C-alpha cells in the first residue's frame, strides 16, 4: 500500500467511471486516444490575495509613458508637414478645376452678352415691343464744343 498502484487499487470505488474501464471485447470500435485520462477540476479562490504596490515598477511605468509620449510627438511632428503638403496639393487641384469651370462659364456669359447686345437683336426686341422710333425723330445731342462741357464741370 505504499505505492501509488496499491493506493489506486484500494480507492477504485471512490473514482469516477472512466471510458477505459469498459470491456473492449464486445465492441468493434478502436479505443480513442487519452480516453482513460480523468481530469479533476479544482476551483481556486484568490479573493483573499492582496497585491502589494511596488514603487520601482510604478516609476518605470511613468517613465515609459513619458518616453513614449515624446516619441509620438516627434513622429507626429515629422509627419505633419508632409500631411499638410498633401492636403494643400489636393486643395490646389480642386481650385484649378474650379478656375477652369469658372473660365468656361465666363466665356459662355460673354458670348451670351455679346449676342444680347448686338444691334440686330436690339432691333428685333424693339420691333417686338413696338419701340422702334421713326427715322426723322432721332436726334443726336452732342456738345457744341469741348469748352462748354468743361465749363459745366467747373460749376459744380
């Protein structure tokens, strides 16, 4: 009884039933690997365990946080100008496209304005609305000479 084998023979009644204990002569199924292994689950209660604070570890953690923050700031400082340059390139491209669209619109509006102000178009509008004056009733008013115009300016 001093050996483990002797102890196991005496305590077989207390052990749970294992699959390996069945008689294999009646079945045609081969034994599964590790089917004779019995696992015991033991619950561990760590509620009474208290963690003691270590000041050296705390200082090391704060030192690591400080160094990591400085490294992050340096990396961001190095990458920030490149990011601004990239964003400025996108904005410049967008502004060039907008400028081209506005120039096309300007050309279109200038063409429309020239067509609307043409004498032929104005005559058609005048005929449409009955505003065409008789040829003898049109009088051009021009100053008699340049001096009279200059005198009028001086009176103000």
